[in-house]
């Protein structure tokens, strides 16, 4: 999967979306679009998310 691909995932019963900044073996570093205040403060708007939790958004 290439960087800057848009993905969605669920975190604490909230569906979030963002783009992949970096790919690891079993996870992605995702820059969150419109992060909540908690995500912005605690995670600087970026989270490491399991590949199993991510769904690729269709940009067509």
C-alpha cells in the first residue's frame, strides 16, 4: 500500500479517517483528518493503527 492512501478505522466506537504516512509490518502511521481534541492533544493528530483495523477508502 502506498503512502497518502486514505483509510478509515474505528477507535473507541468512533469511525475516523486519515491518510497513511508510513507503513510498518503490521500497522500504519495514520494522520487523522479532523482529529478530536483528545486525539490532537494526546496523539498529535497521528495514530499507529493495525492493518487489520484499516479499510481503504475508494477515491473514485
